[in-house]
């Protein structure tokens, strides 16, 4: 094997280790994709997260992928979290998508933008399955240029 091929393979292996280590505190990640880049108001996005250690502190993030041209400065959402006993806590969440400087917020690649938004502290007090439901509460029934909505849960450092 040539020297340059060995360096290439070694680089791939090192990159794989580096990338796999980035999310070692992540215990949950799921993404829901919207058909035709449209999020209908009637389409609640649902996730189920299994918590097996309520003594640990967790961080929740909404993962939004939108397309350049998204016309709203803010995205207004309702996030409902139902604990294993059926008790539901609902929060209104407002995500700033376009800054005061009229620049998109997040990490851009081509026309796609990724924005991770922390959900305010939510204590997982019990073991079991938590149901998380997210819906947009914008005036329009259909939001265009929304590609994906995801949820990530990390163990807080």
C-alpha cells in the first residue's frame, strides 16, 4: 500500500473516532421530516424518550432544519411533555430564526440551515417513557420551507 493511501485510511479512522466522541452524552436523537417542505398546523410532531435514571440532569434541544427563504423572524411552538404517569406540562417556545441584522440563525450549508434550540430545563423525575409533542402555533396553517424537526436529549455535564 502506498504511503498516501495509508495516511488517507488513518485520517478516516481518526475522523470516525472524533465524530463518534462528539455525542457521547446524547441519549436520544430523532428527526421527523416534513413532506414537500411544509409543516401543517394539524401535524403534531411526536417523540418518545425513555428515561432510566431520574437522578441525572438532562438537556433537551429542538433541532430545526429550514430552507433559506423562510420568511418569519420567529417560529412559535407549543411543546408538551407527558411523564410516565400521564401528567402533562406545556410550554410556549419562541425560536428566533432571523436576527435583527436580517441574517439567518444557525449553521448554514448551501440553502439549508440547522438551528439547535434548548428547551428550558425540564426535570425528568421518574423512570419511564416521556411523550413529547411539538406543534407550531403560527397564524398560518401551513409553514413552508421547513425541512425537519428533531429532538435531542443529552446528559447535562
